[in-house]
């Protein structure tokens, strides 16, 4: 009953609040995007469904004046080229934002006003080409921001992907970036020497709030529910109806202390990893501040703005935070046992000041048990680091069979191999001994390694 009343009170508060008025400027003095015609009804529908803002769409830039702007709470640009406004109108727009109002830009809003330096400061960057028109994966760097919460930890999308010049992480808070693993960095038109391609950011401008997303080229993007929720969150933040930190995040370089890399299940031995293992990196500043995890079946190459590479090749991640990263070293990794390899952690864009490297040693196996489950008359041990496998029909079996003792009694191994559908997770099914009673300790041994894996 209390939850019901609280919900009714919240809805009543939203209904009684005066919707924020947003002036949506779509004037194109350069290239005009066909998706502008789709964007207007999409935004109006969002406004009607939420009741939290009103969209006034116009091509008429004469409305960008102090008198007209006084009737609005924010301005949204989907524009291009040198808009035909006077110096006094430019001053009025800047003062409008500085006074505490909102400004938001979509896609080609950064392809606007190249001859007006102050506009570059307002929007945060300048368009510098779109090398990629393709499906990409976008990494959410700040999942706490209301624009990013609906789409964390990442999502794939097809769009025209921008890169920028004159962008600085020291001025803007990066919300979302392109996963460089999903694009071709060798194209001649790509900004050289970087893997940092922000696609959404925010910052304060005086007392005002500025939000920008580079997405929006195609009609399909505007019709995408994820983009609509992203944009809604950005507009609610820009109009002061949602909270979100806009301060730039620029921590020091990642710090990985000696011995702080190991198998994710056993954490032993330190700085020794086998292909086919999940391994954990402990330290500080491993992300710019966020913590994000994927679900059990999804892994991505960039998480919370951080990339981990082994000998220069990005590896898959399923968790990243300022103090811990879980990464996967593929079974296909060509690193001979006994050799040394380099692990690099890159955060905040991955330039030299935000990249750290450590050395680790490869081995055939680094066993570790994550958990045990009891079902259907047998015990299942979930592990990682059990090393090479051989194909046996649809299954991938470990070359070495583990030994398991339950309650001190040796138990027969029914299956030992990769768990179907789970990356880097091995499944060991064990027959329960006839003498089994509850509780019984479970000991797991693989080669010379033994671990008490709990009790059942």
C-alpha cells in the first residue's frame, strides 16, 4: 500500500510540474540531414508521453534572441554550417546558457559555426569527419548519468560515426565512446595516434548545462528505442529535471601493484596466467571512476572506458571498476608456456598518461574454482584455467582430468570440459560417492594444484 501511494504521489508531482520548453532548431546552412524530418515527431512523441517537456521545432533562427529565449528552458540544435544569426544573437544564446538554462546538440550540431570560436567552447568539440558508416559498439563510460543509464554497459548500433577535433576530457565529462575494436583504425581519414572517439559528453557552461550526442544520422537511429531513451535522459538532465555529475574525470594513470594479476578464481599463482583463463587485475585508477559488469553470457572489449591488451591485442572483459578488472585470455592466444607477455591497461582515452603495463608469465594451466552446485544426483564444479581442450563431438574436453574428493572419498569424474556457451568457464561433473553425507568438504585437484572448493 505504501509503494502504491508513493507512486501516485510521484506521478501527481510530475503531472503538476510545468513542462520545460525546448526550442528545437533544425536550420541547415550546410548539409541537411533527412532524419531531421523524422526527429521532430519522435521528439514531440517523447514530450507527450513523458509530460516533462514541450518541443517547439523551427528552422527560423530569428528566434535565437533574448526576448524569445526567455520563454524557453533549453535549446536543442540539429544544425549545420554557419547559421545566419547576428553577433547580438550569438551573445544572447551564450548568455541564455550561462544564466542557468540548457543547451543540447545532436549529431551535426558539432558541424556548425566553425567561424565562431565561442560556439566551439559551448558545444565542446568540432566535427572532423565520419570515417565509419557502419554498425559499431558504443561503450558507456558513465552509467550513472541519466542519458546513459538506459543503455549501459554498451550497445551496438548502425550510424554515421563522427570523430572530432578540439575535444578535451579536461573540459567535458565523457559519457559514451566508440569501442575501437569495432572499427577500422587504419583508414587514412582516421585521427592518427588515438583510440579515443567520444560519442556523448556533458559539461557546465557558466550556470547552464550542455549535453551532446554524436548519434542521429539515420531515420532508424531516431526510431531506435535505445536512442530515444538516451536522448530523453540527456534532455531531462539539460533542463535540470534529472541529476547527473558533469565534472570532467581525469584521474592519474592506472596503477597495478606487483603481484596484482592472477587467475580470477584462485588468485594463484600471481602474475601467471594460462590461455583459456579468466584473470583479475587489481589496482587503482583502472577506470575513470565507474564500475560496470556485463551479464553472464556477454563480454566486450571496452568496459567503463577501459581497454586491456595482451601483447597489443585487446582482450574481452566482463567487469571493470577503478580497483578491479576481470579479463579473459583466449585459448587461441599464441603465447608459449613459460614465456613472458605484456598486459596493458588503458583508461580515459588510452593515451600514454592513462596507460600502464605489467609483465606476466604464461603457463599451461592456472586452475581455480568459482563455485559448486548440486543437482540431479551429481556435483558440478565451475572453474577456470584448466588449459587446453580436445574436441569430442559437440564438447570440448580438458586434456587433463581433475581429481575430486568429496568427504575424503575419491569421486568419479563424469565430465570435464568447457561449459557450453560460457566463455572461459570449465564444467566438471562429479558422481557423488555412496558414502556421501551432508555436510561433506569438496577438494578439487588439477595437476599439482589443489583447492578446497567448499562443502555440500
